C-alpha cells in the first residue's frame, strides 16, 4: 500500500497548494492575453507589462539587437506559421512599437 499512500499525499499537497497555482495561472493569463480598447479595437498593453520583457531584451541593448530579436519572434509567432500565436504576435508588435518610440528610431 505505499503507492496508494504516496498518491494520497500528493493529492493532499496539490489541494493545499491549489490557491497558489490558481493565482499564478491568473497572473500569467493577465500578462499574455491582450486587452482590446473598446473604441478602436487596438490592443492595450497592461501597465504591468514591460515591452523589453515581452521581447526578452534588455533596455541597455542597442536597437539593432532589439530589431533582430523582434524579427525572429515575428517569424516564430506569426499566425500563418505552424507555431503561430496571434495574441502573442500582437503583443510582440506593440512591444516593439513602444520600444521604437522610446528609442526614437
């Protein structure tokens, strides 16, 4: 019966940690799901979202490196590709535009 005791222990631990897991899922959903503006149907980036974090670059990186990373991500997440993800593709575009405005290129 040790296997059954292990399963019961695991289930109890999962039940005890479920609120924390649920909170993490809500957090990641809030980060990775785009918000639409009611008037213009444009994606609104949350104040929590850092465009540099979305692209996986540092604010100190030069713009050429940021542009290269952006192009690579666009190829990966474009909705027409096999690995496409339209929501994340939109986030990538908006993050890049925001960085571009900051750097004034």
